């Protein structure tokens, strides 16, 4: 078994694939909605854009976390 150390962007690319981002952004948007932080009259394109914005921000946070000096990302292959 080899150990590969990934740079933060490469690790985020591995973690933040489309299916995972759809799940995470849906969880965040659902939590915001259930907590009353979203309008009830959002149009379809606004909901789609909201999911894209949330996914982008989740990815940004993950990249920053993995890039933190105290973080080290290791993948065993």
C-alpha cells in the first residue's frame, strides 16, 4: 500500500465531487429553509443558484481547512 500526500486543492477535488456537493448543498439549503432563513417565494432558477452558491462556499471552506498549516491530507492507495 502506498501513501500519497495531496495538496489542498487536489484533496478538495477528491472530496468535493459533484454527487457529494449536491448532497451537502441540499443539506445546507434544507437547514436554512427549515430554520426560516429563506423566502418561500423563491423561483426555480433562484433555488438552483442558491444550491450552486452553497456548494461553492462549502468547497471553499474545505480547501481552506485542508490548506491550514495544521492539516495534512493523506490518501492510502
